[in-house]
C-alpha cells in the first residue's frame, strides 16, 4: 500500500514527463482523476476476470449494497458488450449481486452487495474467458472471448438497488491495476474525457493540433487523444536526450480536430550545435516512406480523417563522433489547404556511446531504421555457387548452361549432361491471317557482375513491336520480361503463346499448373483456377521450373495471400496451359492467352525460369545433420541417445516465446546457445515472415504506418488486441503460454518493408546470439529475399543453416511454390497433409523428397513412414512423431552413411533392383559394403527377390552376406541369402547391409 501512496505523490502532477525516459517510464503510475493506474505487484490470473481491475475498499461489510465509481477511461470499442465482475480479495469468491448503474467508455458506476466480513474487492471491467491451447484467428468468424453482460443478481436485491441508487454508500476506489506491463494501458492508452477535449478545443482554435512524444511513450490511440494529452499543452517543440552513435527516434502526433488532413508531409532542416552539424539527410519520417523490400524507393501519402490521431515516427542518426551538446533543428509540417507549421526539435547529446545504435534495448525503437535497410542486396555468388561465365550467346552458371537464341529466349538449356529442351522456346502471336513468331537480330548481352548477366533483344514484325529484357543469375534463375505492343493501330489477335518443347530425358515428372505432382500425365489442361502460377517438369537430373509473373504479389501462394493469376497470361480466365506428350517422349507445354487486342500500350508477359536441380545433393551433409525439434531442455538427452546435433527452438518455448520476434528473451537464450556450442551442437530459431507477435516492441509504431506492415481487418482477435490496437488489423496465430499468458500475432502484408527489418534482425541474431541458422514456417516473401538471407549468412556466419517447413494444405504444393527458394536453403520439412501411406513413389519423389531440385527432406505428418522414407534418405525429426528416428540414426553412424553414395530407385544406375513394381530399392554404396533400403508402396504384402550389379557394388557375390540388423521399432535382426525370397509387408520395408564375409585365417 505504501508503494502506491508514494507513486501517487510522485506522479499525480508529472503525467508522462521524465528527464530521461527509459523502457519502464511509460508504466509508472498515472492518476488523471486522482486514482492511480498502476501495474499489479504480481500478475493475476485473467481467466474469467481479464487484465484490468479496480481495487475497491469499503468501510464495513454489513451493507446491502455499495457503489464504486470507476474512471476507467477505456479505449475499447463497444464497451457495453462486456461484463463487469466483482471478487472479494480475501475470499476469492465472485459477488453475484452486481448491477451496472452507469456505463460509458469514460467511467462506470457499479453497485454490488458486500460479502460477510470482506471489505476489499476487485472489480474486473474487461473480463474474458482465457483461451487454452493454440488456434488460428485468420479463419472463420472473428473471435470474441469477452464475457457477455449477463448477470444473475437476485431480483429483490436489484429492486432495492434501483430504489435506493442515489443514496447508496460509496466504496473507495484505491487504484486501478493492470495485470502486467504488457497489459497496462499506460497514460498513452487511456482516453481523454469529452470534457477534457472540449477544454482543449476552447483554448486552441487550429484545424489540427500537434503533440510531440519521446519514443518511450508510443502514441497508441487512433480515434481519440490519450489522457496524458489532456494534461499537457499542444506545442510546436520537442526535446529529447540521445547518446552518441544512437539512432534516436521520437514522434510528432497530429490531432485532426476540425477537418480531414490530406497529404501530410514532414521536411527537416539540418541539426546544429555551435559549429557541429547533423545533416537532414540523416533524418527520416517512417510514415512517409523509405526503401521497399526489393531495395527500391517507396513513398506513402499520409492522410488523417477528422477526429483521428496520427503518430509520425521520426528518426535521426547521431554520429559517433558528434560533440556533446544541444542540437536544434526544425521539422516543417504541411498538409493540403493548411498553413505550414514549424516544429522546433532539440536533442541533447551526452557523452554516452551506444555501440549498437540502441538496438539491444528494443524500447528505444532504434530498430525502426531497419525498415529501410538494403542489407544483403548483391549478386555475388554464395557457397556452393561459382562465378558466371559467358562465351558468345552461351552462359555458364555453376554447371548449368544456357544458350540464347537471337531473340533472347532460350535455345538450349543443359545440366548434368542432359538437354532440358528439345527445341528453342518460342513466343508467338496468332492472328486471323498469320502466326508471327518473335525473332530478332539485335541481341545484346552484358555481364553486370560475377553473379548476374543481362540481355535485351527487340524487333518490329507485322505491325507489332516485340521486346525481351532478361537476366540470369548464378544459381540458374532466369527472369524474363517480354513486352508486346502495336506499332500504330490496334491489332486484334487470336492468341499469344509461349511454346516450350521438353526433351524426353527431362520430362518424366510434372507438378503444378493445377496438377498435384508425380509422373507426367500425357494430357493435361489448366485454366488458371486455383492458387497456382507455375509448374515444374523434369527428371531426377534435369528439369525446369516455370513461373508466370505479372501480379503484384510473387511469393508462395499460401493461404494468407490469394492473388489472382497474372492477368496478361490468364486473360480473365480465357487463357490456358496445356501439356501433351507420350511418356518417354518429348513433352509440349503451351501457355496460350486466347483472343486479345494489342494496343500501343505495352503488354508485359513475365516469366521466371529455374534450372533444376539447383545444385548437386550433398548427402554427407544431409546425414550428418540430425534435427531435434522439441523442448530445449531435452536436447542434450536426444544428442546423447541418438546423435541429434541441430536444435530448432520453436516459438512458444521459454527461450523463444513470441512468434517471429525472438528479441525479448536474450540472456538465457545466449547462455543456452553457448552451452550447445561447447558440446559441438548447433541451435536454430523459428523465424519467419507471415505473421508477427503483438509482443513486438514496435507494435504501435508499425500500426501508425496504416497497413503498410499489417493487413487491414475488422480487428477483434484476443482481448489484448481489442484493448490496445482497437481495429484495423487481421488477427492470426495464437498460443497459450504458462501461467495464463499467451502469444498472439497479426497477419503481415505479403511483401513490405518489414522484410528489411526481418533481415536486419537475422543479422543481429547471427552477430549477438551466434545462432546457427533459422527455421522458416511458410513465408510470404519471394526468392530475392531468400537470396539476401543467404548473403547475410555468408557474411556474418558462414555455414549457417536454413530449413523450410510448409503445410501442403496451406501452400497448395510447397515444392512447386517454393522452388525459387531451393538454391538457398539446406533442408526441407514439407509437413502437414502429406499422406505418406497414400502417395505413389513418383508423387513422393516429386512433391516431398526435394531430390529433383537438389534438396533433401524430412517427414512430418504423423511422423511419416519410416520405411518408405529411407528410400529418399528421410526420417522424422527427433521428438516429432510416434517413433523416434534415433535407432535409425545409430544405424547410420555404425554403417558410416556419410561416406556412402546414395543411388535411388529412380536412377537407372541403381545397382540393386526388386522384381516388383510397387517395391522399390535405394542403395547407399561405400567401399566393401552397401546399405539397401527396401520399401513397399503397395496395399498388399509382397514376396520379392533382389537382383544385383556386383560390378557397381564392387563386391564379390561369393563372399557377400545380407544382414538385416536389429533396429528398435523398425525391424528384427535377420540374415538373408542372395537368392532368398524376402517378405515385405504393405507400406513397410527393410534396411539391409550387403558386405563381404571376412576372410578366414
């Protein structure tokens, strides 16, 4: 109690002011009505109570009814839809006889019947049912966990209260508590009363008013001013304190009192202190724009509707060599139809130096500058790729050869000594009288860097102007922008076509364009319906991924982002993609638009090609990296028992509690990583872009950007979001945390400046945590961002790892959607809704194994099928599935699988074959012994025999034994003879070791 009395005395008159704010300043007691708002000494349980309560005291308990007047100043919309509950402090029992006498956003008058002997009460005024487990608010009806205002008071008591309501004894409201700092409204989240606002407007007649705030007091409320502004005078000035080398941030708040404010702009002067100067070029207003995710400038128009509040977040880089002193400058504020306002800014720079610009203390908001970062934007080849080479019209990129026709389109694509194309790709326009095939003779090729080569070609044919702008990068990615326009009058055409004929040796399998994936169908047609914009065609050693571009969003087509198909290719649904060709023969793919009219305005047809596999598979690396995916406390045991050596720390864990914002728990995480490194183990963190926790320190600054970062929505979601963010967001993932805490997230815009922040965050963790990589769980960015990520890792922690997880029911074919990522990631975990016991071998190979793309994978759904998985080198992750992979991992270790060459059943050179089409065999060949994985995909048990290429195995058949080693939960130990019939159960298999008997001495 003494604590609160001291706080009242100290804070009643001070409001938000502080000589030198810090991360806790905003949560100090604030008493706009003489009753302090404080954070409780310890977090109370919110279930059926909520995060906020008034602490009420009565003089005696033998009263029939008392009334508590609570100036709660609540910002939530529709407060009348939420209940008020009362509990005795000592008894812990709910008071049932409760009646709301007066109710508004500003205050409430609550009558209740005291309990015998109880003089202290809690009045919870935003009670909700705590949500257990995990869930996703993206789908279905908006959540509403608040208790409805339904009361069960005694009718006779209610009648008595109604009769005597003007004379009821007053309870004393001692303070209003929030559950934690995170839950606290603070002086910036409590609303000013109508009377207070009227008083301000009586004194100030401007169309809009300006309030300035330090970064320690984020402006929160979008539709009204905070209570703290009722205690301060609007002013065209700001003072703050900064350290040398700090990226200092502050806010300029606008209250549009009388009219809409349109096209609000801030411009800055240089800041000076004597002869010292900080250039205006060092100053940014983040709301106005900056650098987009692709490195290009981006700007936004700031408009403030009448009555609303807008925070303009500003930042200035203080030089490390700045002299101590008082730096002053001006910010000029303009809006359409309004006179400019000049705001004087004073920043006191002391002798302190912040080596990291303030980034380790998130309350400083110095990381906002990360929104405009260009980190990782370069074309320098990363491991294992090499510098590109060019000779004439031939381009060589890390084992991939592209030969260009004179029109710039591919004439030949070659990889692993296989031809991908049977004919040059052609771009054609069909009219009523002719077929115009795009040709050119002015091809110009330019090597821009060691990792990128560009070219152009153009022509005018039959009244049409064709142009081709393209680029190839070191990983085998080729980007095309083909433009088509009329030279003079409009041209009506029957069709625009991209015609591609694939070589027989590179067209065994197909995926995408409405086809799930597996063996290539002999005839397939697709009309652009569904979340697809690409296809892959190929074999085990050669192929091509083709994406049709042109829409705004180019990332994976996951459930959060459902753009329409590229409009110029799909032509309002009239376009088609057809695939034809007998198996074992050439395959023809035609993308046809159907009839359109071509005008002088160029029509763009975008393409992105990726030659596959993107790199040679490194099986030794794959088998030496064994993933643990569960509670970090059990990682050591998993390492000791099964050899797990890489840990993924998921969100909702003690060391990483908040989704996609692993910056709050720092010291204990660093200690854990250090301990694992001492044991020669690696640690990776869950870190992705799709949604972002509301525990993000910069949440209010990001909300001020008005859907630049978060997608717009009706709001709701969890009570915290309703109480603090109000609306204008789309809630996403939710996870229960210990002690009735929780983590909740908001959906991010598919491609935004948050990507830049995310990448800087990766750099920061590589440097400060020494993480060994990240675990990505379905993302919304595109291939260029993955390239930046790998560049960052190469610079700050070479060898750092990226593994990608995707739910095929969520991303609708992740191997196809994420193909552009494959050059830069290390492991696939393509998880939920892969029904391993139902897939054909061809389907598994194409959609789940990663092998045709130069990747390898692990199984997820139900732990996968541990027998069939070994055909592709796959197990489940440790602690993720019914059967532990540790026994199989121990076999890997004893056999020495990292030294073996993997030759799969899909390879014609596989030296062990079965005599049944549904039973496959994959070999792991090394000197003097071979591990053979056998798996039965059929629905029936089979009796099979094996055949061997002894020369390829380098074994003497007269000396060979076949042993099935005992493997816990996998197989019993058994010995077979070379000609034995082997029984293989449906959906099961064997792991056999072929080796020569030791010579007798």
